[in-house]
């Protein structure tokens, strides 16, 4: 979890709040009580913002200043923003609404301005230029990135609702609105990506939640823009009763009593939230681990690492499912999710170092070594006739306990062969960790070789998650289960 999302979830829990207050000081709307005799706009804006913050800091999960209102006033306005940020308590995250969208050194400069200079916790970004427009921001570790998905303005649909064809969903949804493609794709760019979805389009919120079940949504449009609170929460809450940042600006900033307005909004959100999660038939609350695994499975499917059709396996067997985890190297954010899942299992396994099985598991092993802070070694498939001629690369000593890292397990043959090579060199091998168990006898075969198998995911679990997410029809699911002998 990034620093931003950890900070956000702590604020949500501490203040029992999904409310985010916007700090958008339009000079034309400054209440009379904040105007000074000398008519200094900067002083008035800072005084207004300070009052809002001091009266609401224990009622919110975040603040969201819109940079446009400060930039419009030039250097004085930016000074007002800096002073405003200084008043926000350190334990309340700040989402700077900048809606940046550029690439290369320009995007990198924007990111530096937001994160290094203003030191905010998160920003809003445009997806129009694709991943290239987000990567420079994602390089700033721990920062939140909210990508515009379906906005709250009346003409949002002119582009965002255009129907397109997405190869990942052609079998069940030949055409879909562009915003769903944005949602499905953006969350794979970085584990720190959230989505902006306007409250004025609850049907879009529902669609985006289906496409990104575990993402945090920043939701403008409640209050002055007319978004319906109950419809928004019903469409967008995650299974854990959270996942939405409900942004309100004018309804709180322009109120005579900022605290009362914020408290009433927070309590209204919580009343609906409680009613929805307590309703008969409401889904059970998912654990953080379940959410992480579900998100990983959906990312694997979107990457094309799990496919359905008719495939010939290396053994010559015809299979209705094909798993290609070599694709992970082409999507670093998904590889990182997988590595975190491996590392969680590895925490319960006694070992001094890990060993990747050549060749598919070598990049995975490297990512796991970084995630778990475990030294990596790997056996060669053949000894080279030059250099040191080593069979096992990396630093190790006889007697070291080694856990094997493999991408998936079918029969377990490659894992057993790797274990034999390592054991012949004097290493102790008792455990193997895989991302996916195809449930075709592999763990039993490893047990006969004295190796305990630990799988992040079973193939049937993947089927269940994809089916529940509407990404796998029942006929194909039954076909795969029959292939596995579990129909």
C-alpha cells in the first residue's frame, strides 16, 4: 500500500469519514466575514481556508484544493495555496486537483511541482495521453494518482461515453463506453492509481466499480452540482463498505457554519453507508488480502496472462485455458502486485534465500527478492564453458535453506528438477512458492519429492473471481472445471 492510501485509510478510520472537503476559493464568493478592511485577497483566502480546515479536520478523510483558483491570482494566489497547505494537519491527506496531462520532461516537471515543491499527497491526472502521461507521476513513490474516468460535467459523455471495442471483453461485450476502458486500463498502470468518477452519473459509477472492484474513487458532484448521495454510494461502495472519497466544496465552504455543514454531510454519508452494508443480502466484507488477490486476478486477465479458448499445451493436451505469466515482465505494476503476493506467502516459509526456476520465473524471482528482501540465486539450465563455469548463479553456501520460486505448477516436473540441482550442490530445499496452481497434481508430486507447495492462487479461485466480476461466462467456466476434473 502506498503512503497516500495508508494515510487515507487511517483518516477514514480515525474520523469515520469518506468526506473530502474542496478548498476552491473563488474570490467572488468570499464570505464577508473573511474580507479585511484593506481588501487583501490573499489574506482573505487564507483566512477562509484556515477556518474551514480548523473546523473540519476531525470530520474529513482528505482535503482537495483546486490549483486553478490559486494560479488565477498569480504569485499571491500560489502563496495563499502554500499557506493553506501548511494549515492542513499532517495526518490528513491532500489531493491537489490539477488534472495534468502531458508526457516526458513536461509531465516530470509537473510532478516535481506537485510532489517535491508543494509536497501534496496525491493529484488528479488526465488519461488522454495514455500511460506515458501517468508514469512520470508514478515514479514518485507513495503518491496517489487519481485518473479522470467519467467526470461530473453535463457534456462529459461527448467523449467519455463513446462506444469502442476492447479485445479483452469482445466475447461478452462487443461495444463498451470509453470510460470503462479507461477504468480497466488505468488501474494496471500503477498500484497507486485511483479513478475520478462524478456523482452526477451513478450508472457510470456502477460500471466503473465493476471494471475496477478494488480501486479508490474520487467522487465530485455531491452538493452544489446535484449528485444524489444514496445512488452514488449504492453504485460505488466496495465490498468493504469503503473505496469512495466523496468531495464537497461549495456546500461547506459557503456555509455560515463550516463545521455543521461538514458534520451533516459526513453523517449523511455514514447513514447511507450503514444502511447499504447492513441490508439483507449485502455482500460480506472482503479482507484486504481478498481484495488484493481479486485485483491481481483481474489484472492478469486484462493483461492476457489468463486466456480462454482452445489451446495445445506443451504435453500435446488440448486445454480450454492458457496461462502465460511471461507477460508479467511487460506490465511492471502487475508484476509488483504478484511479487507482493509471493512475499506474503514467503513470510511464513523458513528460508535463507530464494531460487528462481529458469527461465519464466527468473524475472518474477527478481521482483520477489525485492519485495521480500530475500537474496536470489538461480540454477543454469547448462554449465557455460567460459567464465567461472558455475551451475548456480548468485551468492550461497552449502546448508543454506532455499525456497523455490516458480510461475505456475502443473505436474511440478520443472520444480523437482530445480530442487535436485540445488540439493546436489548441498542446499536444503523444502518449499516451493508458485503464483498459480493449475490443480493437476503438482503439489502431490512435489510432496513425494519432499517439497511443500505454497500457491498464491488456485485455478478454480481464478475462475470464481473472473465469474463474479462478469469476465467469464458460466459455460466456459464449466468447461474448464470439467477439464480439471471438478465439474
